[in-house]
């Protein structure tokens, strides 16, 4: 019975979140879609926060909703940072030495990831939609730099389902 419970818990953790066990199970396209969904949620939260705060006569319910949108915005910005740090930087983008042929590609990808992390942080600090627009542009650049033709096709297939 204990083995069944352990197996169930272990299986669920593998299904719900990708860990840093070298299992070889990756779905880079799915991670990009998660980031895109987080950006859309942040954008919606920013729009809602701006709408609520321009109302002159706020009620307790408005204030409650404002706090909830702020918390949602923060959570989704952190999700983006976590995916980039824990998935792409820790597991998928392998370190390269200066003498490696693809060193400049590595530098470009890691710098791009750092920019994504930075602009996700900016979405926490502000309600400026330009930061989510910047994130969208950076994610598109990540897609172009990271994925090959098959990866882009897989990503588009997932987007269309």
C-alpha cells in the first residue's frame, strides 16, 4: 500500500510540474504557451487595475477586487520568471565555453532569458502595458532563436488546439 501511495504521489508530481531530475521529458513549446498565458493574464490584470483605480467612488468590493487583480498579476509574473529560470536556464540552455562554436548563440539565449526575467519583474512593479508588450516581443524572439522548424510547428500545433 505504501508503495502505491508513493508511486501515485511521484507520478502526480511528474505530471503537474517538471522537475530537475534528468528524465529527458521536456516540452519546450508547452512552456512557451504557459508563458504566453501568463502574459495575457498579467495584461488583463493591469487593465482591470487601471479601470478600478479610475473610478472615483470605490466600494469595499472594488478594493477587494483590486487587491485580487494585483495578487494575480504578481503570481503570473513570478510564473514567467520561474519557467525561464528553472526550466530554460537550469535545464534546457546548456552552458558553453568561449571556444565552443555555438558560444554566441548561448550568450544570446541567456541574455534574452535575463531580459524576460527583468520585464516580468517590471510587470510586478507597474501597471504599464508596455512591459507586457515587451514580454510578448521577447518571447517571440526566444521562439525564433531557440526553436528549430519542428519546434515551431509543434508550438503552432499546440496553440491551435
